[in-house]
C-alpha cells in the first residue's frame, strides 16, 4: 500500500475504463471537481484514438498529477480483459506523457472500490453504490453509472495512497 502524509495536496484523475463508456472523475485532494463520460462514436481502431484524444483533452484542462484506474479482472471473459487492458494502457500512456504527471498510477481491483462502499455485485449493488456516492455529493448530477463508478474508484485510490485518515470526514455520514 502506498502511503503519503496528509494533507494530500494532489490532483487525481480516476477512471472506470471501458470501450463504450468510460467514467472519469477529477479530484483535488478529496474534493470532487468534475466528472465526465467518454463515449466514443467510432468503432474498431478509431475508437481507441477517440478515447485517447478525449482523455488527453481532460488531462490538459485539469492537469492531474496522479492516475487512479480500475485494473482488469481476469475471469471467464479473457478477450474482454485483454481489450480493457489495452484501454488502460492507452490511459496510462496518455497520462505518463502529460505535463503534470508524477508517474504514479494506482490500480484498484474491480471489487475493491465497491467493497469500500459495501456494495458488491449486480444491479441492486450498483444502485446501492450510486445512492452512497449521491449522498456524498448531493450537488453533483452524474450523467452515467460510469461516472459514479469512477468516483468510487477515485475515493478508494485516494484512501490507498493517503491512508484512511484522508477520507474520514467524508465517510463519517455513510
């Protein structure tokens, strides 16, 4: 586990990678600044280019220094895991080449972010996760479940990087 002393003083970009709808959350320390959904219109190889271009624009605007991303899961769907691994590789490449990158990438297992909010699998648990994230950020109007997942991944990564203390005041009401 990575440890950093408080205060955090970092800008994080958190990603829930997907070929069709990637959730993005931007944090300054533990404050959620903005969320995005990257939904490429292209198919095939052009889709990867569109994802990279959109992410590059978001990174240029917000200048994050640490990347938090969901890692690929390896189960019965090997082709899906390999494709998501390629998407994650694009994210990491774009991030490493960005101006403010400190070269720190925090990987979050798919179950880790949900466990942080005591939500596990299926639609019912997605609804539970959404209700908890909405309770943390009632002023935010999320455009997709992917944005909510990116927030959960981001908060879990911040906790992993900075320690539980960084999120105590935020989580006390959950």
